C-alpha cells in the first residue's frame, strides 16, 4: 500500500486518502470541433500505460481535495516524485 | 488531463460587490427547535444515564456556525480583509489552525479554510468578511451540514488509532495541528485541541454511522458521554 | 500424442510411471514461421491450437517470456460464464462456452470444467433492473439464464445470509446454470500439449524485445534469446503487457494495466457448491475441488505491472465475503496474489488488426479473460489465418474507439472497474 | 493418564498448572506453557492426521510455523470451530477440544488408508488431468467423489460470536522476530528513542534462545532474554507484540500483523475481549530477523510418525521437557543437528546412532557426541524407514562423497524416532512479498533475501548467519543501521552484547535427497511436501513430462500450495527437480512467497467493518420521522431513502396508487435532501456551467432555475439536475443522489487541471440543506399558510426561486417540478429540516398531505416522461438518443464537454437506440423493466433485439401502465408496434409513443 507525499499538505499520507486518476499531461484539444474522430478518439482513450516510469494524476480525495501529478514506477511501485498541476516532471523515462 | 501551465493572473483588484452573491441569514428565531446531526441519539439522556467514568469521553459541540472560506494566497485583498475582520492572519501554513476565543480557523487546503464560531455570529462574520475582502473569494455557510465532536480522555488516542490510518502520535500530531483524513469509512477534519483532546468535524449525514462506530470502538475503554 | 485415459494410467502405474512422454517439446526456434504468437498464456496457446487444428497452419511459434500459462491464466479465479449484456459480447462468450463444454475431450486433457452454476447477486432495485435486462437479453440470445428471487437464491446457497437485516440485503440474482469454473493450469497445459502435438513450437523463457517492421508491415520479432524470428503474421496475446508491445510497434492502445487481486482460504471441507458473485458489495467466491475458497477482489485504481495490489482492496473484499457468509469469519486466508489486467474503457476486449500491417492484437480482456479462453483463441486463430476479423471478432476492432461504437459491459463485467 | 514422554524436570512448562484437553474425543493432561503439539507428544500420541492424497498416517514433524502435518480442528462449540489450526502454534488451555481433520472413521484406524495403499500408485501428479474424461457425461459424477476428498478442517456453520479489531500504527522501526537478532536490534533501537514495534509469532520472546543450551555471559540464554524484555518494556516508545505474526509485507514498508489476543485462553477469555487484532503498520525502516527453518532430508518413508526435524527434537526436549520417543537415529548433513542427539542422550534416552552424510565430520558438537560415547556413522545416510503407524527401524547405507549414490551395503537399525537435518532454510518469506526475488548462496545452502526497493534490513538466520555470536552482532548492526536511516543516528553507538560461547563448526554438506537402492520411481515414497503428498518420484515425473520451470513443477505437483506454503518442502523439491534436470538449484529457478506468511482469520482482516458497520448509512435530517411513519427504505448509494410509506396492510402497489393519487389530486411531499447540492461562486461561474452542461447558461437571470444535462467527453449522459442562479456570480447546482460526489470531483478536475484561469469555487452543501418538495394542486395553498412569500403565479413563476420564511425558518423555495404538478422545493438549513417538515404536516392534514418515497416519485415523473440518470441512461446514450435535443446547444462559443463526443461517426447514426414511450396494448399490463423489444416475437433465437424497457409502472392516475424504453430508431417509429417476449413465455405488445403520458402541455405545473 502506497505512502504518498501530498505536495499541498506537505506530508506523507496513506493511500486510502487518494485516488489515482490516470495518465497525466493529456491536454484537452483546444479546438475539439476541428478534431477528426481519430484525433478525438486518441485523446479520449489511447494511453501510454507504460511498464516503468509513469506520470499520472492523483487526487488527495480525503484531504485537501487537490489534484497533483505523480511519477511512479509501475513495476516497483516506487514513487519518484510528486509535482503540482501545471508543473513539469523532473524525473522522466530515458527514451 | 492538461499540462497547460496555469496563467499567472494579477489578483483582481475591484471589490467583490456584495450583490454578486446571494447572502442569506439562515438562522430562525431561538423559539424554533434546531436539531443537530446527533439530536436523534439524545446524548443528553445518555449522558445522564450512562457511565460517568471511562477511558474515552465524547461530546457534541452542536449548532455552531461553520463557514468555508475560499480565496487565493496570492490575493492580498483577500488575506488583508481576513486579517482585518478576524484580528489575526489566516493560517496559511498547511495543517495549522488559529483561534481567538470562540472563533477558530482551520487550514483545509491552500485556498480553503474552515471557520467555526458560535452559530448566531456566523452571518455577521460572513458579511464583514465579504465587505473586507476583495477579488475572487467565496464564503459558504455549511453550519447545517456539519457538527463538531470532541473526543477526550486517556484512551482517546487508542480510539483514533482504530479509526484513522493517520499518525496520531505526539511527534506527528502535536496540539494545534489539523488534518482532514479518513475516519472509519467516512472522513473527518481532526484537530488536536489538548494533550488528551481531539476535535472531529464530521458531515451531518455520516453522523449516525460515526456515532455507532465510536460507541463500538470505545466500548473496551468505557465511553462517557458529556452533554 | 500419447492418449490419456484411465486405462493408460493403470498401464503406466504398473511401470512406476517411468514411461510417460513429454507433454510438449522444447524446440529451438526456426528462422521463420507462418504465424508468430507472442504470449504463451491460455489465449495464445488456444490461438495456436486452433490455427493448427482448424486452419491447417502448423508452422506456428508461440513465444513466451516466462513459462507457459504463467500470467493471468495462473492467477485468476477460474470463473466461466457467458451471461454478458450486449449481443456482441454475449455471442463471443457463448461461443467460448460451447467450446468449453467439449474441451476436455477435444484436447484429451481434463480441464475440469465444472458447470456448477454462477449467481450474480442483486442488492438494490437498480441491480435487479440490470439483472432483468441482462437475463432477458441472454435468453433471446440463446444463453441460459434465470432471474431468481431471494428465496430461490437461499435454496441454492443455504449458508449465505439472505436475511433482510444485512446492510445490503440480497434482493435476488441472475443464475446461469451452465456457468462454472475450470482448472486454470490444465487449460493452458491442455492447449499447449495439443498444439505441440500438431507441430506448433512452444518457445519458453524467451522475451520479445522489439518488433521488426518494414514499410508499415511487420516481418518478425526480435527476442532476447534467439535473435530475430521472422513471421508472415504476428499476433500479440499478452494481456497486461499489450501496451508495451504496442509501443514497440509505434502505436497506443486504449488500455490501462491494473493490479487485480485474488486470494484463497485454507482448504476446508466442501461447503459451497456454486459460484457467488456480487458486484454491489464487491466480492465473488467459489470453492475449488481442493477445498479452498477462491475469492476475487476488485481492481486497484492505479496502473501496475507489479502483480500485487494494495491491502485495503483485500480488506474490503474479505469484509464483503463475511457480509455474504458470516460463518466464514473464522476460516483463514491462506494466500493472496495479483495479476495484471488490461482494462478497456468499455470493459470489452480488443481482437483486431492494427495500424501495422500483418500485426494483430488480442487484448483488453480486463477481468473477463479466462472464461473466454477457447473462444478468444478460436476467433483470433481465424482472424490470423484469414488476415481479417472473424465475424464474432469484428465488433471488437480497436478502431471502435475512434468512431465511438463502444460496447459498454461494465455492468456485466463482474468486477467493478 | 500419565504423560509418558514428559521429563520430570526442566523446560519452560509450569508443572504446577495442570491442564486437560481433548483430542479425537479422548482426554489428555498437559501443562501451562505447552503447545497442543508438545502435549500430544508428551502423551505419546503418534498420529495427528492422515495425508491428503494417500491417507498415510502422519505425526508431528516440527515445533513451529513450518509444521505440515499436525493441522487440527479446534473448537468446543459449533460457533467457535476453527479449521486447520497448527498444533505447534496453538497454546494449550484447559478444556481445549481438538481433533484430526482427515481420516475415516478416524485418523488412527483409517479405511481410506487402504485405498491409499492400493490406489496410491494410480495417483501420480496430474492424474486427474489424464483421466475422468470419458464418457463426458460422467465427469460431474467423478467430480463429486473428488470433492468429497477435498479440504482439511471444516468451517463453522454458525455466526462467529467473537469480535475482531484493527489498529493503525506508524513507527520508525518494525522489527520482525524476537530471537537473538531481533532482540539485539530492538535493544539498540529502543535506547535511541525511536518508535519501535517488535513482533513475534510465539507466545514468548526469545526465539531460538528459548530452547538452546548455549549460554550468554555464562548463564542460560533465557536469562538474557528476560533482562532485555524487561528493559524494552520500560521504553515508552516500544510496542511489544507476542503471539503476533507479521503475515504480510506490502509496498512502501506497510506491514500487517495478526495478533492472537485470546486464542491461548479459549473459553476462559474474558467476555467482550477482542479475539484477534490486525495491526496495520507503516514503518520507516523494517528489520527482518525471522530466523530459519530446519530442512528435513528426503528419504524413503520419511513421513512415518516418529520422523522429525532434528531441531524440533531439541525444542521439545529443552523447551517443553518432552522426549518424543525412546530410541533415536539422527541423520544429518551438518554439525548443528548433533545437538538433538546430545539433548536426547542427556534426557536419559537412547541414541541408537548418528548417521552423518559427511565422510569425516569435525567440530565441537561432534566431539561432544563422541565424549558421550554416541555412535557416529559417517559417510552414510538413512535410505528408508520401517514402520507404518510409528517408526520401528531404519535402513542405512554408505554414500559416495557427493551423496548422490550408495557406496555399500544396507544395514538395519531399530529405533522409534528418526531425526533428520539437511541444514537450514532462511525464512525469507516477507522479503519476497513486495516482489523481491531471493538469491541462492552456496555457502548458506539456501536462498537469502534479494535486492529490494523497500527500506529493509536483515539480520541473523534470514541471512544464513547461524552462530549465536554473529547473529547477535548482526542484529545490533541492523538495528543501528535502521535507526541511522530513520534519523536516530546517535544509536549507532550500539550496545554491549552478551558474551556467547564459541562453537567450532565443520562445513555442512549440500545434500537434500538421500539415494535409495531402487530408482526413485520405484523406491518407497520419499516425501518432499508432506501436506500435499508430493514425493521425489512425483517431481522427477513432472520434469520427465516436460514441466521444467520450477513454477510448472510446483503447479503440476501442488508442491508448496498447502497451508504450510512449502516452508519445509520447497527447497528440497527444487533440489530434486534440479538433479533430474542436471542443473543447479539457481538454474532451476527461485522460490518466491506471497502473503500470508501463515494463514490469517478472515474476521480479523475485516475487523469492525461488518454487520451494522459494513458500510456507512447516510440519513437525512428527517430520517427519524420516516422511520416513525413506517417508511420502507431504498439503498441509493450509501443513503437510506424512503421507498414508500405503506399504511395498515397495504401492498406496495396499493401504497403507490394512494401516494400517486394524493399527489396528483391534492398534495404530496418528498424528502429530496439526498440530491447532491453544490454551491458555485465566482465571476466565471456562468462560463463554467456553460462548459459542463450541454445547454445554454449565458442568459439565465438571477432568480431563475434551469435544468441541465451533463455528458462526458464521449458525449454520453452521466448526470443531470437543476441549477439556479442565486446571484450574478452565485449558483446552486443540484445533482443526482448517487452522482453528487462524482460530479463535484469532476468539476474540480476540470477547474484544477484544464481551466484554472476561470474564477470559480465549488463547495458541497448537500448535507447543509434539508430539501422537501411539496407537489400537487394544493401545494400553493399549503405553503401559503406557512410563508411570507408572495406565491402569486405571476410573481413567483414556474422555474423561479425565492427567498423567504417557511414555518418561521429562512428558506430558499424553488418552484421546480419533477412530478409535473405545481411544486415547491423548500430548502432550509438542515438543523431546521424536521421542524419545517412537521409544520407542513400540521397544516397539511386538511389537504391530506401525503408523504411519498422514491418509488412514487419514479411513477409520477414517468407519467411525465422525465428521465432518471442511471435508470433511463447507462453511459451509452447521448442527449439526442434520449430525445432531449432541446437540452443541447450548438451555438455556444465554447466547445462544451460532450459536444465533440456526440458528433462521432457512431453517435450521429440516425438508427441508434432511442428512448421512447411505450403504451401496452392491454392497458392493465405492465411491461417488466429490463424486458427486451423485438419486431417479430416468432423469429428464431438468437433474436434481433431493439432495446430494453428502462422504466415501467402502473399509473393509477391514468388507469393504464406507462413505460419508457429504448427502441432502435424509435424516434422515427412512433405509433408502430414492438413485442416483449418474457421468460415466462408471455409476449407483451406495445406501441411506440411519446414518453409524456400526462399533461403534455405542462399546464398542471404552471397553474
């Protein structure tokens, strides 16, 4: 079970206070009406789902109710860093 | 979702005109019966008939005024207005609280605080705050939707350890700290108000469940109800 | 292939079991195959078997990075049913169900398919509406099913708490008598043995580390132990790792790989004859032929390839089982584990061609893969053989996520996603 | 009855406290401090069960968690039955009742045993995969018999009378195991001031020190244990948990501890005391000091009662003062096991011989044996045991240097006990739980913990470190290192460790499987996994058949799948497999373990979260009234909502008819407090609403309300509700009861991640407002008696809201209607909810004010064709499918959520399933909800289905049934007929119609 540092509360909390919300950094197209079905489908459904480093959104649901980003290894479950919405990850997969 | 960087906006300067929100004094005359969320449990009678000594004491601080205040810490007009009215700074340090007599303020989130004060003073405070604060702010009266429970006694901490995964040890949870966290299958804003005193702010519709839970979890220590 | 039978067993017993043949060879891979199947789980092995048996394509390799049937096949709770809501899914799972019903004889390997019936409990009015809707659809699709009231449920599972004084009283259930459980390992081994006998090369402990793609078409796969192995067509059947292979091929899938946990009690004397599932309280349970209570949990909310989940999920599931069966409170949990389930946004699989020519994927089974094993392999084999989707597979193209023709089976998927 | 194997003195049992217990219906004596196993051995009970597959008699082999055979049914009443209790871990208490779990009629005289002897050969691994296939029809019959043999103990059939508890902990150090290493680590940590939890599965701390005869500081080791425990108790930050098994090690140093609080007291447990407690521990650092389990050797008939682990023999003698036999033969590959023979001899019983597989053993313990005149037969092994219900003798033979072949003739020795030791297997289970793979070490002859990402330190036996001095030092070092890492650096000073004896030990031999004169396949059964009857021959067969991965071998033979999880057998099994595959053990694979280390009671895992506390019950402020007035309740999410209010002996339908009529004809009242309510403030609130609702919000004036639909980005409806403009920058949004939390989180998601520039704040006020809806022609009359509001139809119009007093309470009154009647939705602060509700009834009596619940609400809205999100939608329908295009704006500047999704190829098809009204040909017939429409009910199965009925009721007001449902292309098929074939054979005919059955012009709500 994860022990997660909330960047807003400034301390570690038990996983039971949080919910994972899927892949981070998925920008909603600025002009949806001019997206093709293909582009919209990619935005809606297609995911990296990496084995290894993963950037995902979490919400401190039973806490400050703020969303934030987390970089986590999906195999070892190590949390490499958490960072606020709008910020960039400093730990990224070598590709 | 998006990684669009939040545009840095200069705090709006124009005063938030009161008309833009619907202010409402929600309190009825004192002749009208008001029922706190645990009214149905009739704690007064339980207190009279129940044990007078035990490891855990539970008291409901009912019918207080609860105001949620929202605003940005980048908004000077917001912080200044709050200071002017409250007489002290909003606790901007996460997980802290500030109080003055019967008025207390809890940090809930970077842009959210919970003020609790005597019920009859809530509307007046809301008005003064709205007058004093400028820019993008919100004040929401949630007095009817919450209640305050005080858990105290030598075994209060033991009951907390059954109820929340949060670390309630002295080293992590000193007097004065506030956390919103999991409580049984519900949640609570927990503030440590003394060596053996803990304040729980809970939601109305969960109150009966939490009342059952606390009785069950406290049974082995002996639960005293205080009216 | 050495024929298995009670008589044969006796013969071997007299020889101290010294003359049993290998169940499958341990071949060194050829340079080139007609079809390469990546993934030696139940679905991949079934695909290979049906390719050889029904399409005469025997120059086939199954490449498995670990050992055969070691992934979700070895980690699931072995429930087999076909009572899905939408026509597309119902027909696919019923196709599988029909194959299950003769599988042991077809493979000459006892997969211990036990049609002891599955109950899907309803605890709210909306549950019951959904059950009525699903059962009606099932019946008109030729799938056996009944809606039971509380009393009928109690008759089938006398020791379950069907009283009105539980937190979520049982209001009724859907009942599929032909559904049941099977022996998971046996399914993988049975298909492997039969496929091997038809000439399929089963290549274990070999990981695909890259895809060889030449102007938009795949020509083979690069492996960690045997270099490049060429193939005219490649089918990926790797469940939780599908996205990893898709990324190698340069495209994404609408999949999220989540931990799905399960647990077993210590073996106890037979007490539960049927399979009980409850979406509402989030738990399902059956009793194996060894006596273990086999219990499934919900999936964990985060992506995970670790084959383990979070403890609160286990706590919640166990509480749910005790809510249904208070008498199990003193029974003890022996073991818990996790699989990696590839969940699709509509809780339906993907059996599809891809942006890369001659590359096909069979994935996205989420929590519902085991029950489909023979059907999945059967239609995927046809798809690989013909180079175009089998009629039952057509609705499950990955491109439905672009035109919006999803098939939302969350209601019937059994585990709340 | 005398305890024939009990020594007159010594041990840690309290002879002053005599206890009685019953095993298989017979009474036996024992002492305080005994386990059930030591008491059974003291009484000379040899057989504790029958084996799972072959029904062979089995006796106690071990003294701890690794015991595979002594698995008993415990419990004196039906309700307190516990299956599969390990006798070696169950403390004895007075009146304990237990019995063997297998064997018919009993374990001693077991008829199945003959079947096992005869049929055993027919049951090689996987035999069931190879048979029972023909004829297909008979499988179910075969299976019935297979199932009969299933299981060990049995479940109780009654409700568990006991309580279970959970407690959460956070600590700096979690130390697992209170043997020498754990105690040393704990001592260091405790003195550092760190928060320490020390847990051990045994009833007292000390581990191996409780039965060793080695001394510390020249005194019995147990004395040092006592002083250390005494000091630890003095440290306020140290939590000591005996009888507490750390059963799971999860990610980020989260561990679970299963504490057995009263299992050692049984019926004597004080009433109301928790039986077992789960500790949920978040540890900064973890120290694993879990020790090692001795590995028995694999040889012919090594399961005959009387065959034991060497170390277990020492434990029973030294700790429990029980000598489990008269004449001992010891077989060993190492020095340490000599201790068993020394203890046996010193207890005054006969050591027949020490059979050492090594050619010329050297070491202090060997010298000690020699000095006692014990017979040592070097370079030999026990190849086979004689006896069936108890060992009567052994066959021994010389081995070659490698130990893989016999090198001489067989000799027989008579004895009644065979102790064997193949060395030690580190207890690495916990370190594997988070996915870390163990590593093989040749010098240890075993697996040790591998690389891990957890903050974990290992000390002592788990590292393959066995000398007492070294173990103590490792423990202290691990403790110090963990303190350092946890920020208690000064602890690194360490402590002064007690002086341990120096014991010279010779090198142990890596030998697991003793060869026999016959090939393994023909030799007497050589057991590897006792509980699952897995033999060396079985493993060799598996590898011959091509199961070459150790995982395959395990699954094919079931090795390691018992309740002991292969603690004794796994390494031996791997060795046998490796040998037959001509490879090393590490080449064959590794052995990984999953939780639980030992089984955990389900009740303890659930804790208090069952029964009344299984889930939250959410109540509205008027709940008390509903209960008092006989409401039946419907579960909606966690809420208990009044379903309907039957009076007298009313049936449900009668109650609904009455409630519906009363509402349409006079006035009814609904508790709508559970609807989600979200307070929205900020100058961009309006813009935000326009982006999350499908319809237009730009021009909604203050004082007005509007209905809105919410879709996901896929264009599918997921919630709906009325939102009111309280002031220019202030709105009150309502959501469905079930959707409240989801909608709020969804709004926050878009605000925080997509549109942070919009100035708006959302706050849940669901619990703050009590909401009651009065509906019906007399609603205005009733309300007018209680309010100062001007209710004039022209000043307080439909879809207006006003603020005023109701029953003396400040209220917001919304003139919105979900019934199609003149309705007022009254919101007051929840503290006044019941007061206002009761006032309405005081004044409502003359109007026959009738409370109604969710069911009548559903009927009334169905008569009007209003949808309920979640019942008439299922995540796969667009607003267009619902016939609600009037609620979709295509002119809004911002591409609101759902707009693009709705425009996808499949969503713009004109022949999608549409929500329509359905009028049955026979007006009295109500189509069951969930029924599926077809065009031709006579078509063959599988039929082409057009869509299902989502809402269907009998309308007492209209005198006929009303229904809504999906029909493919339904919007273009008005007036056409569809058929609903039902399970009971009936076929219901219905006409597709407009879903608005009552007052299509909407006049009633406008009066």
